[in-house]
């Protein structure tokens, strides 16, 4: 990374001049090795790859002509570590340190492909040479996420080279605050954090609210388990969030901003911090932005591990240094928010959409999506799915297309059962409704919600009662305790669900859950409580039979609920390899050996002592011959 | 490593905590931020440290204690030399994270949220680490282990010494 002129840009012309000079400079480098350093790829060891690439390039004397770029998340976490070599865009997956020498020698120097590192489509068996040819990317429409793979998140120069801060320049030079709000309203952009409130309307309320100062906030407290798109934007393209916030602040008339980032995301905190410093150095943030006289500063607050702080009023309390208790919102936070002042809170993905809209216009944005849900949405596709990763598609695409076309379907030939959308506040959607176009209204109608966009795919080995119990346990633990319906209601629902999973369910339990769920929905104080029953109610709606099997037959068809299953060994399939015997932590398995000598040598199949068995699944996992069965 | 500092529980030098608090107070930062930085320094929040922070920030002790117990990232117990964190996010859950956590509890002889008496190990579960492609995920002293099976747990535990 080169460090050239960090003097403050005093005008829009200076910004464009800097952009041109960066582009000229970057064009000098013919080849770039873009290395995904998102959390997934880092966990696979991509951090080490950076050094190995640098060494290999130096050995070939290529360190000055080839740039190694550590980028943010490319989204295809399943096949990491990912490497893309530009300008051709050659796409390599599952790259290890041992492959690097060959990549430099063959692909970087000679332009040759290394076949074994290419992605092979599991269905067509065709090899993809570039990202565009991979099924996972082919069916996506990457806008918010588009630059993640193209820039080094720690380099503002990279962001400027791809057109960064042009939206801000346009907003400050061509649009009055009111016109800007009008544009965002017309685009139809709605909050990506879950609620789906019209962004432009929220900005307008805050602008018109009485009281000074006004605050512009970014919700980066992505608490839904199974959702990590906001993390990837903050880590991979932090400037897009900052740019959106500065534009919003200008429209609303605010000079102070906060970004509230989840405690578990240290890399996001680091990259946002670097981005803020860089933007300040260039006069894109701070006092007198681009010489226009507009001031805006941003501070980062780290969350401290409380799910409820994703709720707007709890988040604001937390920034103030208090316990994250939500309050009733008879008075909107746009009137009385942080420190009792008008505050506008949008989530990370919403802010990252703003520069795109300003750059390309409201009409362009609203041409994508459905009647009431415009633009694209980033989903995290996880669970029992072949292509785990982050997926950006236009609103209105069907769940089936996301799961099968982009996600590549269910692994190991298992059958699809349900998809949980919207995290703990969302619902489970069955196979029969997979053709539903995904937008805010449709999902709410099905008893789920957009939430932040987590899609957790479940196959026939997932028990929906266990999943409902899992979410209820989560919510019960995370409930702040302020209001009775949520605090007590989630606890009682959890007790009932726990009982059902233990085979102690009673016939009226399902009706009780429904009645209680509706009560909690109607009477809770904040969003956590009003949506807490969704996972239970939606599974009861679509999978009531499975509940009944648990209650009446005391059976768990998916083979998950421990008290309702037994492990046994099929003697015919057992090879007496003793792997299960070794794996068992409680010495519940006998046999699994060979006895006698010569001709008399016989196999003794393994046998599980049901009284000792703790149903930890270790034997089932250890057996390579599918001889340990669950019934 | 913050964990290493917490070896002697009895005598705690609170001057670092006071210094951190005073610095933040001057900048007008919140008590949550102070506690985060103090925890980074000490590895956990002891009673003495909380008292010192409350005094320095001129707030009642109950307020500092309230925050320390409300937010799950604060720990009132010292962490072990090896800190093991099991992701219990939904993606990890459907891939059997509960069994992994249970096995770790069995093998280490401590429950989730506890530290072993010799301060060697501490075990914790978190809601989601956002590394869903790798589920079930176990993080040992900041090193990620992905697609963990029961057998991998044996290896992870064996490598802890």
C-alpha cells in the first residue's frame, strides 16, 4: 500500500483529481492477486497466504509488478480460502500455502490455469474459470456487496478508485437536504435491519424533529445467530457505510454520528476505525467536509454482548453507557433518541445502499425488486446447504431459487425440510411455500420476517421442535427482563418445549403454546418480545404433525431429541473395527472385536448398553459403515 | 495475554483501572467503554477493580456491577490460560454444536461459563461468530477450528497442554 498525499481535500475538484491519479497509478500494476480475508477464509488460514504470496512473488522478482490485495469477504465461504487473479479474474478455491508457488509460476507469470484449483460444478461437472461462471455467483446481483472482492478494506485509495465518495460529492454539490430525502424516499429503500421502515420517511421525521444536536446512528449489532452480512460489509467495505452515513447526516442536519458494533466483531471495529481515520485525513469526514462547510464526526461504540441492544432504544441506552433496556416507543427515537435528542438509526446494509442510490438515482434503484420492496437484499445462507455463504439477490426472487440455484441444494442427498428466515424473530417456512417471492410483506404474511436476512436451511435430520426450543432458549436468555410478558412468557414457552423434547409433552401443550405465543406477541414492550413467539407459532402452523409425534408417540422423527431416541448397532453392517468402542466416552459399548484364532476366529459385533448410553452421538459419528443407527 | 495476568487473584493492582477510567472520563466516554478497556487489561472484572472504576467515574458501585452482569461479554471470573469458545449459533446448532459443547464440558470437567480451578482452562459458549460455513466452530485462544467433530475435540483438548 503506498502512502501518497494525505492532505485534506478542499473541494470536489480535488477529490476527482485524487481519484484520477489513483487510477493512473493502479493501472500501472498489471496483475493483482485478490485474496479473500473475510472471517470465513481467515479461519481457513488465508492470513498466512498473504505472507506466502509475498515471499513467492519476491522470489520471482515480481513484488513490484504484482499486487497482493487482502480483500473483504467474497461471500463463497464454503470454498475458502478464495483467490482471484486479475485482470483475467481467474478464480481459485480451497487454496493452501503449498499451491502458492505454482500459482505464481504458472498463472501469474504465464497465464496458465491450474485445473485442480478451479471450482467444479457438482451437477454439470463443468469447471469454472472465473467467479461469474460459478453457479453460486451467476444468479446473484451484487451491488452492496459488489466491491467487497475488489478492494482492500484498509485502503481508502482502493475505495476511491472504484468510485467511492462520488455519491457524497454529488449529494453535497447538487442536492439540497430536502431533495436528497426526496430521492431516498422515491427509491423505496426500506430498513434492512428487520423492520422494513421507509428510510426516507425516517430521515424526514428526524430532520423535522425539534431539538439539537441531532444524531445519526448505524446499527452494527448484528445479533441474529446465523446472520453475518453486516459484519462482512463493515469488515470488507467500511467506507461504503461511512459514506452513507455522511450523506444521511447532511440530509438530516446532523454533525454527530455513532456506529454501534457487536462485541464479537473485532475485525469490523478495526477496519471501521481505520476507515474513519483515513476519511478524516482526506477531509471526507470531520470538519468542513470537501470544503463545503459541512461538519460530521463518527465515533465507534463496541457492543458488550446483549442481543436486545439491536433494538433501537436499547442500543441508544447502551451507547449512553447504561444497561440496554428498551423503552416503549410512543415517542419515536427520531424525536427523542440518543441523549434525549432526535436520532436516526439505520442498519449497516441500509447505509451501504445510500451511496449507490445517490450515484445512480432513485429510478434505477426502484426498478429492482417487487412493488413494495425495492433493490437487493443480502442473505446469509447457512445450515444444511451445499454453498454456505453470503448471497445478494434482487427482492422478489423465490426462496427456491436462492436455496437451489445459488445455494446448490442440500448436501449428501438429504431432503429439504424447512428454512428459518429472520433469525430468532423469524419463522420456519416449509417446502410447499418455497416459491414465495422474498419481500417484506410476503414473509410477514407467512409468519416469518425479513429480519436481517439470515436463511438457515434444515434437512430431514433437523427436528423443528428442537429448533423452536433452541430459539426460545436463546430469547429467554437474551430477554432483558423489563416487561413481564416477554420475561415470563418466553420462560414458560421454553419449559413447555423442553418438556415436549423430553417426551413429557401433554396433548394440550400445542394449544397452550399458541395461546401463550399470541399473548406475548400482543403485549410485549419491544420487538424482541413481540416477535419472540414467531419460531414457535410458525413451526406449529407448518409442522404440527411433528409436534404431535413428539407428544403422542414419544418419538422424534428426525432423530435429534435425546430422550426420544436410542442408538443401536446393526450386527450385519458392523465390521468390528472398534472405532465406536474407542469413541464412547462412557464405556457403554462392548464387543466390536475379533475372538479366537485361525479358523475359529470370529467377529463379535459391537453392542450398546442402553443403560450406560448418554446419547452423545460419538459412536454414530465414528462409524464409517453406517452400522450405528438412531431409532 | 490478558488471561496470564489474572493468575494471582488475591492482590490486584487497581491503578491501571483507575488510569483507564480517568482517561475515558476526560473524553466523555461511557461506562460500558471503560469496563471494556478495563477487562481487556485485566482479563476479567474483579470486585476491587469494579469498585475502583465506579469511584473514578463517580457512579454508584451498583451501576458498574449492573453493567458487568447485564452484558455477557463481561466476566467476573478470571479466564483460564486456554480460553475455549464454542459457537452456538443456529448454523452450528443444526450441525451438532450442542454435542461438541457437552463433550468439552465432559473432557475438561467444567461447565460452560466456568474456569478450571488451576486457571488452565475456561469454557464459554457464544451466540454466533458469523463463521457459519465452518460450523460447528470452536475457537481456542483466537484460533478457529471449523467443522469440528467429537474426534477433533479429543485433539483440541490434547493440544491444550
